C-alpha cells in the first residue's frame, strides 16, 4: 500500500480495479478542511486520462509493472508476434492494443513489453528510431525562405512532416513519443 504522501510522477497505482500511472499531482491545503491531493492519472489499459481526488492520508495499492525486453518478429493477421530475448518465448499481441506503436514497428526492433501479472499492458518504443522514407514529393529549389515542411510516408505507412531536402530512400530519425522528424540518420 502507498500513502498519498508518497505519490510521485510515474508511480503506478491500482484504484477500483484499474491500473493507473500518475502524470501530475497537487497537494491542496485549505483552512477549514483537511488536505486533498488532486491527481491526473493515465489508465494503462485504455490510455484514457482521468482526474481523481484523494484525501490526505488515503492509501492505495501499488501496481507492480514488469518491463521485459522483447524483439518484434512479424505480423500474423490481426496479431503481432514478439520474442523474449532471454528465454526465446514468443507472445502474440492483438493489433488493437498497439495501434499507435504499429506506426513504428519493424522486424527485429527491440522494445519493452509491460506486464501486470500475466496481462499485457502495452509496448514501450525506443525514444527515437531510424526509419526509411518510402514516398515523398521532390523538394522545390528556392523553397527554403521559411522552415518549409512536406509530407513523407515511412516504410510502415506512417505520415510525418520532413524538411524539403529529404528525398525518397533516405533514413531519418523520428521521435516516437509524438511522431515528429528529428534529423537525418
């Protein structure tokens, strides 16, 4: 059990059967009543963000999340297969659980899979990935007065805005947290 006085950003807790990670919290003390803790939490099962208020001194269960390094192998219909790097055990994850992550997955990519007991909670991608530009329009010479950007489709089909000088077939670095161009690889 974790007391509200031990809350910190990134802590995983269980409230009413749901697993949350604490995004923000604020300790509020008023003159007439006891202190309260306003929290902003992300549900790890659904991804929804919710605000919950706790009384000072309340206790909640700490949720133990295991992170295991795995390698993405292949897609098999609506499921995607990952392999544990140590035991070579393979698991399948339904595409509906990893819709955003599918934009960056490619064969052989090492990721972290989050488990709550035996339940798969999600996939953690590396912060930045090197990906190939499959399709983009050619840049127009002299179109560099402003920081002009154009659309580019990556090998996975994900659309990202890139500078005008990026050509088809080039490898670029993409930030996976927000899906933006960082630099050439």
